[in-house]
C-alpha cells in the first residue's frame, strides 16, 4: 500500500510501499516506524498518521510537527489515507507532505505529561 514515511532523525520525507497490507497486519508499519506498538492519529478527513505509541516515553528522539495539527510527534511516522479502522493508500506525494513538516530536535520534543484531549475539526 502506498504511503509517505516521515523520517525524523534523517529529516527526510519519502514514498514507501507498506507490506503486508496494514489492514491485515501491522508488521510493515512497525518495521517502517521502528517500534513495537503503533498508534493511528487521524489528522484530517481521510488522512491518518501512524506513529510509535511509546515514542514520547523513550529517550529523547527527533520528532516533527505537521502544519495545522497541534501535536508534536516523536520518532518516525507513516502517512496513509483512511482512518484508524481502515487504512487506504496515501494520495499525497512526499514533496507535498514535506512542505507541511516542521522538524523537531530531540530537546524540542516535549516529554510525556498529563494526558490531554485535543479535538481536531
């Protein structure tokens, strides 16, 4: 399945093919992100970013922020279409996604704090 990988440490945004299909297994997402537990975050209508569920609990690592999304992400992320229930191919190109990425150095990624809920329109 076509996706866009945001590589925080390398500060790169690249096209990838997630295999196996993330609707059948999360192994491909885990391998691309470099983690054990993945978490989907819906960031728009039909757009979901998959990140390391424990990213902010680990030693400080580089991260990123997406324009218009009030969340700092630690580590890598995989952008797909669809939602948390059903992944779909990403229609955006890496070049377009890169325009909306702001890179965060390890010291800029906030440590875990009290849980808060952010409702996105």
